């Protein structure tokens, strides 16, 4: 495993910070980075000196999604590669983050797209830069999300709009929609998140674990696990659709950059945004 893809530090006592470190790829999630994230999350969750975990990205983006230029394997957990394996194992990863005892804070700036938005959704708290771009563009040509967070965080109308367009929200819009807690100017984001994390460390870890779990249990009583697992099965069907199969062939034949640009050019956003 390439350990340089994830950096760790402790900006203050009780805070373990994980920094995704593939800035040249907008921190796209490849096998090495995904494995490093979960190994370090597990280590921090079991460390008695850690009260709260922060996940952020190096460079100009939080995370642009899965690295479509690399081979993606189920490296974070063992799973059989039967039909639908990708959707099921991804959802299992995000549920593992929910089930950890330590609160996890997502610190988002720049692009937070596709699988990157799922990583953000799996965090317990989310703080964003005002100009962040948060969305799920794969709905345009590939499939619905693996972890369909839109319905749970945004509500029916806004979720439907996001699913039918693949458009992005700014950080401010993400707060107004209920996806994020607060938005800050980019140059204030690091200090703001560290200050919030520091407040959390003042509560004993055993009570933090109960407080976090109580919120998740309430969501589970409303059906969040059943709902996300059900929509993950629909996501797996996406890869059997003719338009999706043709789209996936283009990654191999024409390259990732051109394929994504062709996808977004009619919408004039993401990499094809007009200045």
C-alpha cells in the first residue's frame, strides 16, 4: 500500500486528522487511498487518546469521487465479486463509519463529487467552504448513487432535482439544504473545524459514543439503513443499462478526461464550466 496517499496529524490533543493526499487527482479514491482511510479510521476509533476524527483533502478539492482511471477492488473489506458487489461493499464501508464510536467530521472544500460526496455523507458532522461544489454527476450517464444520501439529507423535492440533473450545490446551498452544518470562507475552514473538534473533545469519549449512537439509532428507526440498502440494489442495476454500458466502454476507449468532459459539456459545469 502507498502510505503517502493519506497523511495523519493531531492539530490539538484528542483530534486525529486524516488528509487525503492525491491532490493531482483531486483526491480521487483509488485502492490505496480507500484502504488507508479505513485502516486509519479503525486505528483512531480504537485509540483511547482520540476523541474525534477529521477527514479533509489536500490541494484544491476534498474528493472528486472514485478514480475511474484505476482498477477498483474491494480492498477495504473482503467481499465476493458477485453481481452488485460494488454497491454492497461501498454501502458497508459508509455504515462502518456510522457505527464507529468516535465522531467523524468531514471538512469539505472544492470538488466533493460522486463517491466523495458519499464519504462526506458518512461523516457525522460536515463543515464546508462556501464555494465548495457538492454533487453526484454520475447520474447523468452511469447510475444512481451507491449510497443515496440525497433523499435522507435533502428531502424529496431537492433530492429528486439532484438525482435528475446531477447538478452541484455550493457550500452555502449545502448548509441551507441540510447536507452540511456550517459554511466558512476557505481560508477560515481549517481553524473553524479544529475549533469545533476541540469543543467536542471536552465531552468524555464514553458519552460521545452514546450521543453519536443515539442519533444514528433514531435514523435507523426511521428506516435509513433499509432505504440506503434498497437504493444500492437499484444502483447495481444501473450498470446493466445500455446507456451505462456504452458510457463505461468510453472510459477505456477514449479516456477518463474526455469521457467526463463529454458528459458535462451539455450542462456547462464541473470541468466544462464556463467562466
